[in-house]
């Protein structure tokens, strides 16, 4: 399996606070099947929300983009 790097994004919520979005994805090299997931944490790094998604056959680039998109939609 090919594991991708974790991407972190910080989004302000209320004045003086923010949340952290961590995404990660994986692509199995021999079949091309992929999945993506992530977690949203508060300022104290406590878990707020987690998500995952099976993407079928995808490239590493597409998996990374889906992870970011899904996380940003949840933050919205």
C-alpha cells in the first residue's frame, strides 16, 4: 500500500479559536483501490468529528483532493 502524507488545515471558527483538519488517504498499489479519512480537532487537540470514504479505483492525487474537499465541506 502507498500511504500519503497527512495534510493539516486550520480554520477560524469564533474570534480567538480555531479547529484543525487532518486528512490522510491510502491507495493499494496492486489493485488501485483507495480510501480517505480525516479528523477535525479543536484548539486543545480534542476530537470533534471524524470521517472516512471509500473511493474505489483512484490515483494518489485524486485521493488527496477528495480528503481535502470532504474535510472542508464538513468545516463549512
